């Protein structure tokens, strides 16, 4: 429920130091993400207009605090964020114990979140347990990879399309966060219904804009 508010999702994203994440956790082999979420493999599809307006994938501690305040996640006397219901805003980051690079990333993110008053605990059992929790939706947060494809269609389908959304407790192999958007569904359907490259490019631009508006996940 806490992550259903786009302001909270964007605030979490703004708290993350992606330069540190990519340097320490990914050995510099990846560039920090922008608001399209797209990896470098999709550079020819990237909409520079969306990138230029991007404001929630750059580290901005004060901006993150402001968004959390607006969403009702206030700091208590101890400087810890509480939910609108008055409970501590805490959660786990689930990552497999064998992935030292991803554990480093999770620990950096947890440290970053402390700067905005959020306590995140790195939970690192074996990958089989972590993946099982991802697939059934029984987890707080995690760090997940995406597969490369010829176009960004599959990326946006897996993150915003309703096709693979399952109730918590039922297994799915995509869209672990169980997020969907009707407008994204319409755009995804339009993409597969045309073979015109120009039309596909415009549809992907619209999907990037929608992704940037909704921040369905926090790209790293």
C-alpha cells in the first residue's frame, strides 16, 4: 500500500545515489538510469524530451523529503518517517546472499534512504527463497534484472502492462511488483498492431512519457 502513491515511489528514487550504485555495485559497467528506465541497449529509442524533463532519477534528498511530506509520510521526533496511519515507514530489500554486487547495491540504497528518514533492512537469504517471494508477490522491495529485447516493448509490458499481473500469492514470472496501467495497456496494444517503424517509435515515446509520469519502479 505504501508504494501505491507515485509521490512515495519518486521520493524513494530521488533518495538513491545512482552514481555510487553504478560505481560500487556494478563496477561502472552500467550508466545511472534516467526517467525512461531504458538501458543503453535502447538508446536509439530513447526520447530526449523525456530525459530532459527527468527530475526523479537524480539524487535530491530535500526534494525526496518534500514529496514524502506531501504524501503524508512525516518525520517523527526521532527523524524517522511514519506512514499516514502513524506507523514506522520501514521495509526490507530482498536480494540473494550469493550476489555480492547486488548486496552492495542494496546496502547503498539502505544507507541513502536513511538520509530521508526511512529504515530499509537488507534481507539476504538464498536466491531461491528471494525469487520465490518475488514470483508470488510476497516481498517488500527487491532488485530485479530485465532482459534485453529488440525493442522496449517487452520492458514496458513487464513493468506497466496488465497481461502478467497476478494476485499476491499466485506465481508470475514478470511484473513482480504487480503494477498495471490502462493507458499503458492501450499503447502496448497499439505497438503490436502496427509494423510501421515511425508509428512504433511514437508509441514508445508515449510509453516513456507514461513511465516517467508513473514511476512504476525505481530504475537504477
